[in-house]
C-alpha cells in the first residue's frame, strides 16, 4: 500500500512540475528562481566538506595515535618454545646451553657415527 501511495505522489508531482505555463514548465520557473541559491549552497558544502574531512582525519589519527602504546617487538628469553624453556630451565642462559647433537646421543650411537665418519674419509 505504501509503495502504491509513493508512486501516486511521485506521478502527481511530476505531472504538476511539467505543466506548461507561458511557454515554460513549472519546474523551469522554480529552477530559475532557486538556481543562484543552490549554487551558493553547493559551493559552500563542497568547500566545507573538504575542511571537515581533513579535520576528521587529523582528529581520528591523533585519537588513535594516543591510544596505541609505543613498544618495540623483542624476544626477551631467546627460547623458541615453551617446551624448550621447560627442558632447559629458566635460570640457564643461552650461552651456557649446549645445542650440539652429540649431547643427545648414547655411547653406542656416538661410536657408530664415529665409525661412519672415518669410513667416509
């Protein structure tokens, strides 16, 4: 029902504005009287919208900039995972740790690796 009423009023206003009075339509007569004011309003809106946009941008950047803490990303522990940290212990420094593979081999594995290396030479 609302859509039908809207279409009816649109058609009625279109018909009234397109009536020819003295060789010109009603719309042309209204436009001739209102055109200088609409040009002034349009230039004012365009001019102030640029100022408003600049002000809004600066204000929002300042607002956002004050709420972001300035921190540098850094790794304080130097460990790559929680499991490694738990295995090594928190008190041991990285320079004291030994990450060589021979620390994890048994005596038999070490002897076997030594034999393989000697054969390859």
